[in-house]
C-alpha cells in the first residue's frame, strides 16, 4: 500500500519536479479543504499556547511579533523544531495552524532527497488535513 501525501495543487507541482525514483511509492491525494486562517486567530492561538521547550518558547515570542501571515510562516520555517518533545508537539501545531504547516510541507517536499524526507511531508500533510477538517467543522456553526 502506497503512503499518502495530501497535497494542494501548488504542492503537487513541487512534488512532480522530484525524481521518478523518489516519487515512486507515494500516493498523492488532492487537498481540497479550504480554511481562511485570520491573523486574529493566529494571534489568539499563539497567546493561548503553553510550551515547555525553550526553543519553542522563543519561537512563540517571535511569532507574537510577526507582522504578516507570510512573516508568521517564514519565522516558523526558519526554526529548527527537530528536537520538539512529545508534550510540545500537539501544542506546537495548534499554535502554528494550517498556513504555517503548509509552509513546512512545501519546505519538506522542496528539500526532499529520501523517502524519510517525504515521510515528514506525508505526516505533516495528514496533520494539516485533519486540522483543516476540525477548523472547518468548528466554524460551520
């Protein structure tokens, strides 16, 4: 069974530029869910999140000073989150929201050299897919 990547059209273009060998074994599923994450929603999530990791606390402070959604994503991408503890993982992604996770997915695909790199993109894309479904459902009332 092929591993799935939930990718937007833009992400699919990036993925299709990878070598045939690297793309082999991956099933691309189009991500069609759309959620407009506002700057206010981002700010509220950043303010509400309680983190333990000093690296993530620093990220949180820098995100509080983000001037735009693009700046928010760039700050996130420029932070090494590889050492995030299990406790902070769910808090981190709650705080980041779908736009920043999209930036991480794009970066993971653009820099992919191995299946392990694409496994990261796959995990992030599944997380975003579930996050989008949850946010859409919560805002449909």
